[in-house]
């Protein structure tokens, strides 16, 4: 049977748990994660997660509720979203004379398509994405910069992050960055 996006997301979360608990190494995690996002059938997903705790409880075609939409503000200050967190399907950020960092490398995607809207006025924002995630950039800048391309390609079937917005005398930088080895 064909697997759905929700099944791939559940296996990705199971793999993230295993990597966080030291059950699998970083290289193995990244390899399995890329194959999980490319998997077309339940059998392919089962082979990737059969040796992990919690694999038996994974449902078939179950609903995966996206985390609620949220907003991050930095007004004369900063924000930071790093480590393990649930990525909502819609995230809005605003920096006025401030800055922020959104690190998606260790985050759990709760939706296949994620929309991030970034607005910067005289500040800066940085978004870090892992190698397998697909990115679509569509921002504009006036007397500042809004990245219009990102090095590397994501993996087929991996989540897609659509980044849009506006920068006035500020910047929005998007970087593809590998996860750090914990060993």
C-alpha cells in the first residue's frame, strides 16, 4: 500500500527520537531520514523503522495535526528557536531593530508544507535548514537583502519550506546546514 505524507512524517519523528536518544548515529539518521521522505510504500517505511522502539505503535494513514500557527517577534531584542521543537505549518516572524534565528535542523515537521513569512526592518533574521528539506524563496528587499537562492537541493518527498516576506534596511538569510555530530 502507498504511504501518505503523514506516515513519512511519523517515521521521521520516530527516527529523530532514536537519534536524540543515541539509538542511531547522525550519519545513519540522515541516511534513513532521506529514504523515509522518499518512501512510497508502508513496506519501505517499515524497513527503515522496524529496529526502533515505538515502531509498532505507528498508525497507518493516521492524521498528523500540524502545530498551531505562531509568531516570533524581535522588537529592539531577539528571538531564537533552536533544538527540538514542532514546526507549525505557518510561522510569521518580525524583527524591528532586532534579530532572530530559526533552526530547523533538529525540529519535528508536523506538516509537509511549511510557510514562513519573514518581515525585517533594520534588523536581521537567519533561517537554518537541514540538507534534505526543500526550500522555495520568494522575498523582496529594499536597501537590504533577502536571500533568493540556497545552495543544494532537498530530497524528493521531504518537507517543503516556503519562505516569503520583506526586508527594509535589513536582511533575511537562509542557509542549508548539516546537523552537528554529537559524538
